[in-house]
């Protein structure tokens, strides 16, 4: 069987649910929230060009540039954490809102069944914080039965259910049915940790009825923020394991589907991951993107070389959200 690896960026979630933000929308959303917060005054003092996108802003705030005095450093740090809280809350709210009712199109149910039937040959690597992928894949599994363990089976790294903190009622035992692997390289809206050391346990939660609302009290969301240099955030042992497994999956892949990701030039970790993993590979690489190729080709050519990727599933206009479903339908005969 052909081994398939799906690599998902923000455009994948956007194509499924328009409420999920791309980077410009995330920037606008944060600006609106910050304006009403206790750190609004310091935010207004930041140079407008720095604030034009969230990646630049968070990079500026989290970096100890030599001209910053202590007062500015602490003010920047407070603003930085306020923005992270806003990002995390936004994706957490989206994750909880209308779960299991949001993805209603039959194409995703059929895709879920296909993946379940061929789970050992389908793997997913995602940079997204949301749990839309999990929602799609769960469509072919019993919702009530083994729900908690199904999440645990999806997440390759050995995580614990957040219920293990206080013994809340959950399904016991292992989920024996084979499931596809999901590697979330930038963390997830439903992951939490103490935030103290690189070996702190990471817990996942499902927001199901058996979980108390305050069960994550004392924990912090585990997401890697959208900064230009993410190396400082890759020191957790779980993240090391996930990235190493991602390279292994890409090395072994026969087909790689890159959905909704533009390979921004600042994201060197992802660029070098692909170049390292595929350096001696014959895998066919497909680009599935709602944007037009003219807006993508410079970044893709910098990663893979000129004319090295399949461009059949590229948008025909500025945001052709139908391209993702067209790819699923035609490529997998659904």
C-alpha cells in the first residue's frame, strides 16, 4: 500500500470552517482584543510596522534586543503573554463551539472511513492548534465508546488525559483499533502543561461531559507561538520526539500532500525538515492550496527546487476554498 503523509497548515482549517483565522485575520483579532485589555497602553507604544503582523510583533516582544531597558523588557513580556492568552483562548473557544456538528459534509465522513480502513498507511503532520482534523477522523469511530483513549491513540507521543490529574470518570483501558498518527508540531488548543521545565507532562483534554470545566486549573496552554525564530520553543522532549517522528514519516512516504501551507521564508524549521527528510526520496509531493501559484512558487521553489511539486490542486483565484474538497474527492475517489 502507498504510504501517504498529509502536512497541514492554516489553510486546511480555513477551507473547512471559515471562522478559523489565517495569519492576517489572527493579527486583526488580537489587535481588537488587546485594545480592551490592561496592556493596551503599552501596545499603542509599539511601532506600527512591528504590529502589522502577529509573527513580527511576538518576535519583537519575546527578544531581548540590547537597546531595551528593564522597564521595557518587563512591559514587553507582559504584552507577549497577554497575546498568547488571547490566541489560545480563541482556538480553545473555536474547538469547543459546535464540536461534532461543524463538519457535516458527507465527503469528510467518507474520507474518515477511508483513513480508518487504511490507518497504517495514512499519517498526518499539522502545524495547526485546532482539533478539526481530530473531528474529521472521529467520524468513523464510535463517539461514546473509548472516546478518551481514541484521542490518546491519535497523539503519538505518550500523553496523559487531563483526567489523570484528579481522577474524573473516563473510559478505561486501551483503544485497540488501529488509528492514524497525528503529529501536532506546534502544540494544540487542547494541550496543557505546567510550563516550568522541558520535561513537564503534557495533558490533553476533550471537553467532554466527564471533564470538569476547571480541570486545567494551574496549567498553561501548550502552543508554540507564531514567532519568526521558534527554536527557543522546541526544547520540550515531546516536541523533539514529534519532530523526529515527522522526519521519519516523510522519509518513508510515497506521497506527501501539503495542504494550506505556503512555506513562509521565516519558517526555517519546516523548510529544513522537508529538505532533510526528502533529500534522497522519490516521494511525489502535491501542493493543495487555495491561493494561486504565483503567490506560492517563490517559497516552494526555495524548498523543493523549480518544477518539483505537483500543482494540479492550486487555487484558480485569490482564495479558492473548494480546492481542498476537490482534491479529496478526485484523489481518493470519494
